[in-house]
């Protein structure tokens, strides 16, 4: 990497997350540690894919960034979103609901939700919902509004002849595309895409992924939460692997999907489980988030576990990637 001259200003990341934690208070005083000490930066023009098994905390992390957690959630850490004044970012975890609703959601952060049917208004057509967002975010009015709605739908491969249908008349894949079209309106500096390819066939997965990549290549940041490693490989610049609420590896996508592969045994297991690779499942089940071990949460499923794994490994920088594993170096050299 070429050193930056002292006279040259380095732009801050669009999103800077430091030590983000989310715990849920349950009945009887029990707590569920859904996210623990998540730390990463996301730059303009970059796609970070957050991957991991269901229930590992990926969607909870996205909800925390948008202030959409339920009332029994407790957050720690910071999540700084750069705004018009780079010197005065917004801490998404500390911002009040008025700030989030009026200046963040939709304007500075777009969301492709994991459950689009729950986010679409059931008594209004897709055209009506696109029109409302277009008026609010772009100022489109009159005859131009209908054309803008069709253009917005096209960006997500939503068919124009379905624009006058209601959400209950859409298949799961069409609802997903409608939600994606709504999220792309306004071209927010940061887009959170939570399982954006769910319910789509392979051709539409690729088209949706490519549109998200174009959105990124135009200078915006994308945090893509996905189970679809093929889609992540297609468009991601970096990959963050989450397990039991913690990020256990943060790696350039070229390395992660390339010959050297990931350094954490769990991350390597995710790739090995793919049909086009070894098609070998990871043995065992993830631990309960309300009963995590003191040490490495993956140790019970890991063939490389030793006594040292009773101590929780920190996410530490290494050759080409950051990893939280006592045996990561050994894994790379094996």
C-alpha cells in the first residue's frame, strides 16, 4: 500500500463500528448475548459481506445499527455514521428515535429487510409505495412520478406489469425485489441488505447482486448479510464471519474465496459445506447464546481444539486477515 502524504486528507469510513454489543433481558433475569464486541469499518465504494449460520447475530447487528431493536435490548459500544460534516458523525447506538426516523433511515441508510412482506404496506400497491418514497426522497411529482417508479422497479428487476399489485398478490421473490427497489431509492450512502437474495432463482440472484455492486461502485457502502456465499463471492470486497455473536474472521474476499482460503476453522467449514466444494457439513450445533462457554465458542465442534481454547481468543490482525482463533496460523500452513 502506498503511504498517504501528510498533506492529503484521508476520508473517514462511512461506518465505524467499535465494540458493538447487544444483550436481551429475558424473564427471570437471564440475558442473551446476541452480539459481542463487533468491530469493523466500512468505506465508501466497499461491500462487506457478513456471513454465518442462522442465529449467530447477523440480523441483530443490522437492527442495532438502525435502532430497530425491541425494548428488552441493551446495547454497548459505538457505531459512527459519517454525515454531511465528517467531523460530526452520528452515533447510531446513542441517537434518539426522532433523529433515526427523520435523518437516518432511508436517507443515510437504506435497508433491504430480511422479511420483505413484513415491511410492505399490505393495503397499498407496490407502485403507490414506490411513489411515496420517491416523493419523499427525490421530490418527484406529477407525470414524472410514474416513470420514476418504473425506473426504480427496474433497478431491482421488479416487473412493471406487477406494479399495481398488492403485497399479498406477490410471490416471495417478487416481494424481495419490491423491498430492494424501495431500499435503492434515494441512493443512501450506506445500504444494509439483510438476505437480499432470499427466494430468488439463480439468475435473479446474480442480477440483484450485480445491481447492489453497481450501487457500491458508484461510491456507496454496502453491508450485505447473507447465507449465500456465491452471491458474497460475486460482489464482496471483504468478508466478516460471525459465530455465536462474535466476528471470528475479517478477510479480503479474494483471499477468503481464493486458494489460501479463510484462516478460522469455522470459516473454512462454511466453505467446505458448499456442494461445489467438499459438501461436508460442520459437525455439531452452535451453542445457545444464553449459555456461551468462557473460551472459544466453536471449540466443541472443532477438530483442532486443544486446552488453550478454554481461553477466549481475541480478534487479532494477522497475515492478510484478522482472526479470533488460537490455531489460525496452523490452519493456514496445513
